[in-house]
C-alpha cells in the first residue's frame, strides 16, 4: 500500500521579560528513520542564529541538536519542519504467541536481546521509578499464563477506560502514583503509568514521543498549529519485537502515529530544554501542525 505522507511543523517560542544574555539548549526534534517511517526532508531552524550547533545521536539512537546563543536575545524560536512517509507496522497478531511470564523470563535469561535495549527498558527510570502502587493496580491484567499481547493490550485498555484525559490536571513532574490516585492526566501520564505497570512485572517497555494525525469535527476545516505532541508506549517480546501501544486512544500505533524519539521516559526525549542566563521570567508557546499531503 502507498505510505501516508505528512508535513509536520513544530514551533517552540520562548519570550523573555528581559533579554537573555546566553542560552544553551538540547533539542530532540529529529524524526527517526524506521522500517515503516521514511524521513524525506527535515529542517531545524533556530532564531537567533546559534553561535554553536552540534547534531549527533544520543544513547537511544535519537537525533539530537545541541546549540548555544552567546549574546542578548529577547526571543528564542525553534521551528522543526519535516516530510515523512509512514507505512503499516508489522501486525503483532501474526507472531507466535507467548505467555507474558515467558517473555519476561526470556529477556532475563538473555539480556543481550536487541543489543541490551530490552533489558535496559525493564529497569526503573528517573520519571518512572519502581512503584508498588502501579504494580498492584496493573496486576489485574497479568493473569498467570496469559498471552503477552493480550496482557499488554488489556493494560492499555484499562488505562483508556479508567483514566480521564484532562489537560492541566498534571505537570511534567507529576508522579505516577499521583496519576493513579487521581485517575486523570494527559498522554505523557498515561504512557508513564503503562510503563510502570509493565516494568513492575518485569516486562521491557519504552516511552515513545511523536505526533498523531487528528481529524477536525465534521464540516470544520483543519486549523494550523492546533495539533500537539503525543506519547505512547512500545513493549518488547522476543516473539514480537517492539510493539507500540497508545493508551490514550486504546489502539496499536498505526499510520497516523509519527515517531520522533524514544527513551526510558519523558525526561529522555524532551523536545527542547536548556539553561539560560538572565531573562527574569519567560513565556513559552508551542504550535504543532500535522498535515496530510
């Protein structure tokens, strides 16, 4: 089938109360090349023009850009633009079934799978530490001998059903236990809860950041800049490889999911973060557009 093609634009602006004298930034704004995702064109524009810029890969294989601006500037603008083709991911239902305990034990007995990436993603991370609360809450999905794909899909479904999507209910530092207690949050929170539940039972899983094509209400035109970054989870089985689950929408990732970066949790893939001198306060605005071509 012909791949779906998209133009993605992601703009971040920092407006400072007084000019910043120096700024050092790290951007995770380079879409990944994958078997099902081809990056046809990519550009990262930075204003003002940085005095230093270095593009490289991080420990997870994500494309990163380190840059710095040495000189007064009242505004920092970073615009990522790209064209990507997204095809169908492999169908996990075609893989040989495996019980979730067998998947867990296989990674423990052979941690070198996928270059140690799977074993690494079974460990706690900075924003997803070990959580007895998350493990206990997730346990209802982990019946003894249950099929791995059925188990992970059920956990995804329960998050979608039991948690309310509520922008503003959390911040980037809200703990997993708090999200479970209040049963609300956004896609980042739901991904962290799912990671904590899977890792709590010994299953490798990683945080995936990217974009999701959304559709306007019937009869309404698509508006530029009103989309948002998205987050979901990829879980690992030796029979399936990495399978992507979107707990916010209760679905496997498909052609509408555009992968940007992945890591242990949100802290590993923050789109833009850094250190500044001066400013005396700032206002950040973001605008994302995902446009079918």
